C-alpha cells in the first residue's frame, strides 16, 4: 500500500511534469497549455456522457431486481476516470480515457474481479480452517451445542418517569 501511495503522490506528478516539458519542447508552450485545457473540457464532456450511461444502467438493474454490482463498479471507474481526465497532465489523461471507454473498462473490471476473488477465496479458506480447528479442540465427551443456548429472564417493572408538564414549573 505504501508503494502505491509513493507512486501516486511522488512518481506520477514527477512523470507528468517531465512529459509536459517534453511535449512543450516539441510543440511549444502555448499549444501544450491549449492541449491540456482542451483535454480537460473533452474529459468533462466524456465524463458527463459516461456517467449518465452508468446511472441509467444502474437504475435499469434495480428495476429488473438484479444486484447492480457491475453497474456500481462501472460508476466508480467513471468517477475515477473523470478525476484523472480533469487532472492536468498527459499520463493521467491516458489513464482516465482508458477508464471511461467501456471496452477497456470491461477489461479492467475483469482484472480487478480476479484479484478480488483470489483475496476472498483466501478469507473463506481461512474461515473454514478456523471452524474445523475449533471443532477438533472440543472434547469428544462434550455434545455439540450449535446455536441453542439456555437461559432465563425476568420481567422488570419500573415506574414510568414523570415528565414536567408544558407551561408548568416542573413540580408535580
């Protein structure tokens, strides 16, 4: 996680500055600034279009009675992609564009779901192992209790609290 934060907050901005300087040397300073402004506006338009489409698919999934997992993921990727596109720089623009194009977003969704399933599988295997280990530690003479527990209860009768009357001085 620390490596990811270093990449995002240190390496990426330095790389962005380097690329902007290289593009500025190749085409000039004013065209580079104009290109950065233009891709910001195009990114905002693409974000608006893809955001509306993701919202529409989300509502359609809810209306059909499906769990909108794919639609929620797509919506999150549209938001992240839009943030990358609105951030000045050419590297973040490429990343944002890839997250906003439905075909590349689908490939990214597949990659992330494989990673998530692998991690969830580990958690499930650990939980199963832990439950079997607890079952083995129980002495054979002790019966399995499951979820049945014995207990007792008693009713407590407390007097109702007296509240002050509106407009009164609080004495009753």
